[in-house]
C-alpha cells in the first residue's frame, strides 16, 4: 500500500497504470508526468511509461491490509479505460467485495463505459463512484453518474479550468474542487470555485477544496504549497456521510 499525498484519501491502489488524453482537463496530466519520471527511475510497474498496462500482481494488495482504509483506485490510470478487459475489471471488484472494511474511491472520465459496466452489475456498498468534470462541456458526466445506484457518488472538478455555471447536484453526495498544478498550469479564478461551493451549500452536498494549485487566489504563480487551500477564509474538508466498518 502506498500512503497518499492526495488530501481526500488515505492510500492509492493501482491495479492498472497508464492512460490517454480524451478531454481538455487531461492536457497537462499529472499522472503522465509522474509515470515518465518513474520509468526513468526504473520503478517497478512503469516499464511502459504511461501506456495502459495491467498489474495483476497488485490485485490482492488490499486483502493484506487489516486497518480500514480509504483507497483511491487508479490514481495513475482510469479503471474504465477502453483497453481494460472486462474479466480483469471483474477481478478488481472481486477484491473490493472481499474487503468490506475498506472504502474504495473510483474516479473516471469514461462515463459511458462506467454506465455500461454497471448496467449488468451491482456497485459494491463500499465503493464511492465519481466522475471528473473540468468545465461545463463535460457536465453530461454528472447525469450519467446520478443514474447509477451507488452508495456514494462524487464529482472531482479538478482541474477547474472554466466557470461551471449552474450545477444540478441531485443524487450527488460530494464535490471536490481544485486548481491545476505544474509549470504549464492554467489559472483557476476564485469566483469559479466560490460558485461551486455556494451551490453545494444550497443543495446540501459536501464540499472539499483540494488546492489552488500553481496559481494563487491573487492570480500570482507560485508553488502549490505556498498557495495553500484557503477559500472564503477557511479550509473546506467536508466529506459525505458513510458507514465505516471497523
């Protein structure tokens, strides 16, 4: 298990690695940069760089961990990638079902594959199912997600690269917002993030502000750490209510 630096999870679990870019939010993908760096370092599992690769030797990792853990599944890939074999995906969910003491946070940009897969299967009760929504043109992903029967449904609006406008958050339990990081990062305007927080508050949805990223609230480019996580005078660490098995 790799302890995660991602603020909204405990650890990452990558039964596959690698991906390809499909929308504007993917343009400066952090996972691609990291995968290339890991390949250069000779790290196990990254011999193919950012090419989609199955990691069957990682399938049983959560079974070895007794402490209840929130796993972000495939921080370095997309679990519902076009090249993902259905039988391997079934094996991933077999592990999830066999470890009900853990919570699994699954995020995808491939909402149609997600919907097709669960049209024939039940979402395990310990799965948090999410889609990435970076700008208004990808809001259709929310409609697909809300119609899937999952215990917790969430949105990752990161990187937020444009105003989202009005959001229908019916049957959505959690929204994560963050700006882009990296030297090529696109700035996030404060009013875009505030607009989402206000709508979450009005619709009784938990709100988590992950980061400003490379550009601060004042429009100045500096380190992500220096820009911090303060929005409207506070850090937003809200989480959805869920049953934690201990």
